[in-house]
């Protein structure tokens, strides 16, 4: 090992030979994305190794090799994502590909083994991320069992506190570690815990004090706040016993896509948006019913509660509507700008688990961009619509969590749609000032068109209802 190195080992197990251990969708994809971020020389600067869906011997060897022959100034980061299992004596084990639940000591990696390797390591800085818990009490989207405080095992050696060690865990008492909704889906989704780590590092949002550094404390506070804001049924835990605050990442000044245009690379620089500091291109407070808004929903009938109503705009839909979404267009003067920031304050009531609301930019049936937030905060997506029929609405980016969303309250949504020099489109959505999702759409120039509001029931029966309320609509040039 080189002196003063920064090394990370990511161990993820989602597939198990023992049929009593439910397959997990998140560990493999999470490890791949986290490895890319930690290995970014400008961001985190770790040398990263991954061990995905391997057996006990391979995992044990990789752990022992990772911690041995280290210098005091090395920084080590271990991320572990898998099932956690407790034996009859309450001892914790980490499940691997060939784990047999009947003989854990022989086929699973024990917590004591991992702690011993950490205890005998010379490195003064060790960071441990644990995204795991016990198996046994499975419900949709959950893996878990009873309770134990993992920091009591990994933050302390007997009654003596271990220095140089930082532990972040997915939950307070790790009976549940959530993977998200719709466990019958075959699509991989990030776990709440690791997914939030990935997002905080990638976007720089975890730099809460805005000093250009993301420390372990910053990261924990960010994870805790984000999971709390969406009312996730888990509480992260932290144990930090280091002489100084450990830096995980340095926030980049700019993280813009590099696009190949022709034979030469072109840097597409897109400045950060300072919401509220630009002159409106169009705005309305919905005070006057004669505002000129046009309503449409592929043939669905609007109720009397839709339209302007006491300083807000309302869209009501039911599961009987086909398609189950409605929109309203803003009468923008002239052509819409090639770079636009749309802001709206929104609120909704629904009895559906798949209710969504949001805005759309450049509302031409040829190519509209639609920004949607789930009404419970458990999802955000950007879609491209090719026509007025909802069946032609194609998602082009999505995240499991709408970061910054406040369930049961009004939320400020801000969607940016910008034409780039190579005929692509850079798309971003903020929720209450926090970047929730961003993506780049190649070779789809922005058409002329309007901006607007949208409410949608993505999947619901005839008894599904959604009432969306929008206030203070603004379109700004960027």
C-alpha cells in the first residue's frame, strides 16, 4: 500500500443462495454508483475496490487485506450493504452469497471478525458505512429483524472508546433498512441510506456549511435531514471518535457535462441558478379568472373546482380519467425563452399512492419536458412527452426520493430547461431550494411552446382522487 493513501472497499450482496434470504435490488447498483463518485479524483479521490455478490471466503479475504499493512496516515472507508442476521445469542453476522442461515458462524461474516480487523489496523482514520440490518420481518420494501446498536459494536472496544473511527448506520436501531416501494418491480432502486449518500456527494448538497468540504458530520446531518423530510421510517445513527473532522469529499466549483459536438469536445457551461434573482418573463398570481389559461387533458372533463380560484389554480382528477392527468397552459407572450426557470408553489390532496404534480416547460406536443414530484415525496422524475396522450409520456430520469420535499405542506418547485450549444437540453428540478434531480437530453432541441402545470395519477383505480393546488407561477429567463 502506498503511504498516506485514501482507499475505499465497497462490499455489496444482493443475491443469495439460501432461498430464505430475499434478494435485494439495491446493493449492486448502489456499489457501482458509489464507486464512481468515491473514485472521482476531483471529488473524493479514493482508490476504490468493489466486491459484489461474493461468498464468505472471498469477502473475508478482501476485508483482511484491506486493513492490513497500513500506515498511520492512511484513510480507509468501508461500505457494507447486505442482509444482517442475528444468531440465537444475539451476535451480528453479515450475509454473503453462500450464507446458510442455519450455520452462520461458518458461512457468514461476523461483526466480531470485522471489528477485529479494524482494531488491529494501524490507520488512524477509518470510516464505516453500514447499510444493513437483520432479516426476518419482511414487508414490502423492507429487510429487517430485531434491535441492536451497531455503534456499540464498532465504535467501542469493550468499555474503551476507539479513536480514529467514524461509523454511520442506516438506522437508529437497525431493525429496518429501506429499499423503497414496489418490491415486485425488477428495476433496481437505491436504498434510502446509500442513495442519499450518493446524492449528497454527487451534487455537493451535503456541504451544509458551504465551506467546499463534505465531512463525516456534514454527511450524517444531510442524511438525517433528508430522510426525516420524507418521513422515512428509519433514523440514521452516527458514532465519530476522531481527532479531527474527516473529509470525505471536496465540492467541485462546477460539474457540467462535456459534450462531443462534431470531432472536437465542447464544454457546455451552464451557470448555477440563483432562484428569485432574475426578472420574470411571465408571471401570474391567479387572482383574475380571465388570465387566459387554456386547460386540457386528452379529452377528460374538468370539474367546477378546476381553474382560477381565490388566488390559486386547481386541477382535480380521478382514476376514471383517461389518461389520468390534467394540465393547464400559461399564455406566454411570444416565443418561450431557450433557457427558462419555472417556479410554482404547490400542494395536493390524494388518496392514491401514485399521485404526482409538477410543471412542464415548452409545452409543445412535438416535445414537452415534464417535471413531476410524487405527492408523498417518495419519487421525482423528468419526462419527455411526444403528444397529448399520457401514454406517450416517457421518463428520461428519476430518483427514489424528492430531496427537500415536505410532506403535508406547500412546496416550492423550480424547474430549469436550458438549450445547450450542441442541440441538447439540460434539465434540473429544485424542491424547496434543494436540487432534486438533473439530467441531460441529447439531440432534442427545445421547441417553441408554453409553460404549464400538471397533476397526474400514475397508477390508480377508478376510485383514485387527486386535488392539486398551485400558487404564484413565474417563468424567468436564464
